[in-house]
C-alpha cells in the first residue's frame, strides 16, 4: 500500500535555477502515474526527489501519511529503474538482481527464490548466468526491471526505461510493463517525454512544462479536454492545429471567424464563449476532426476547409495530409487511407464543427 503526495514541492538547484515549481500532485495506491513533458520540464527532478536522490527546497513529500523529506533513499521502500539501466557490468544477471537483497542481508535461499521468480515473470530465466554485455537492449531493460521487482518495493519509479529500445521492442515492452503493473498491484510513477507511452500506460497522466504541472487526468480526459494550449499541443500526434480566430456575432448567438473560415460555436461552448464576444481567441482543430469529404462519417456537420496539399503521408491505416489554407497558414489532417489527394492539388477538407477547441490567447487556457 503506497500513496504519494507532493504538497507544494519546489526544487531550486544550487545555481538558482528552479526546476520544479510548487508541485502538488496526489498519486493513489496502485496507480500507474505517468509524468510527461518535453525535455527539461522537471519530470526527472520530481522523480529523483521522490526517490530521495535530490533534496527538496520547499514543500513536503509524503508516502502514505509519512513525510519523507528527511528520510534517506534506502529507507523509502522505493525501487527505481533508470534510463541507462545502471547494471553492474562485471556481475551476472543473477548477481545484478540479487545485489540489493544481499546488501539487506536477505538469506541466500530466499534470494534464490525471489530472483528466480522475478526472472520467470520477465522471461529471462535463461539469461541469469550472462553478463550485461552479452544481452540485447531489450534483455537489459528486463534485467533492470527485474532488479527492481526482487526488492518488492512499495513504489516503482521508472525514468524513461524504454528509450534505448527500438520502436518495435518499445511497443512490446510497453505492454509488458502495463501487465506487470497489474500483476504486482504496486504504485508506479513513470517518467517519459513520449506522449504515446504516457497515453498507453498511464492510469493517469501528469503533464509538466517548465517546472510547472499543467494538468493531471486520465489519458482520454487529457486528450478530449486539455486544459490549455500546451497540453492540447503536446498530447496527440500529429499535434493539434492552432489558428488565430475571433468570436463574432452570428445569426444565432456567436460564431468563430478565422482568416479563411467561418464556423458556428459548438453548442457545448456557447455559454463559455460569451465573455469572448468580439475578441480574439485561438481555435484548435485535431487532425482527425478534418475529413476527406469522400470518406466522411455520417450524421456529422462538416464545413469546407479549402487547402493546397503540400505533403501526403500514406501510413496504410490512415493518411496524413499536410496543406496550407488560403492565408498560408499550415494545417494537418489525419484522414481515411483511401483518400485520393495529390500533392499540389487544391482540395477541400471537411471540418467537424462540433469537435473544435477554443483557447484564450493571453493565458492559453481552454475556454
Ligand atoms: P529530460 O527528459 O531531458 O531528462 P526532464 O524533464 O527530466 O528532462 P530534469 O532533468 O528534471 O528535466 O531537469 C529540469 C531542469 O533542471 C533542466 O532545465 C535542467 O537543465 C535543470 N537541472 C537538472 N539538474 C540540475 C542541476 N544539478 N543543477 C542545475 N540545474 C539542473
């Protein structure tokens, strides 16, 4: 049982740089919480404070009800898997996995049992006598996870553990870690800059930018209802399109006008858009809300978005269309793979008017 609470935690390094600012975040027992954000946003620093590898400048950190600010790393009942794996090169896989247990004085027979159990769970039993240099990247990654598992910690911390794997292996390892999380029933805090990893593995995702927590939510909620332009632009690939726009009077209530498009305000946003009447806003369009009109969903209201096609990426299961609007603004759409658009062609995409996002241009907050 381990819940984690960051209570207004700040980290200022000795050079005066604030890497994490006023972080408040509660991780529930057994949760798989992913900390995600671009390089330098403070996610590793947050994890290292939790692990006890970095002092906390301000605020309090709790595991369950116990404040751990002053508790040494070795007494926190936490195991961490590093991006580099940090395996001891001169030791066998078995010894790497057994090392921390030996240090704790765990009896030899029990070490044998725990290492073998973990090796079985990770399908690396056949590798126990090898040295790390005799392993593939994927196998090393499993050993690093195995070394954490044998300790049976209350909390697992993982810092980009899959970033050294090739794309295919990473997909496989993602699924394995999710399965492991369910099997172990332990709290996981996982750091990555990869939004796909965050979306696929996290029960909840905490998005950070420049040391500041932006939003914490389930993957779907984060995608469907981003709280600001940063989260909206970070989660989703290709990223959301942002167009400068204005809220204008329309026949019924308010409409949205960009340099080249006029569309109604979705009913769901009608009330919230009131204070923005006659003001600038930012219009956000997910690439998948723009359709090839020949392969459009039924029962949706689409408006025409004329573009000049600049790039067509055929992915097999979908086509990514890059183009420019009449004012030169770039736009990207994810459409049906049967789409016949050609580079250089002037075409019309269909925008689902009920699937648009509106943001305040000053604060970046969702309207
Ligand atoms: P990455 O994905 O690149 O590891 P991150 O989000 O994990 O990025 P951190 O490693 O937490 O980022 O670093 C956050 C900020 O703090 C960065 O700007 C980094 O340069 C700075 N930083 C990290 N360690 C120190 C240090 N010891 N002294 C001063 N600044 C530091």
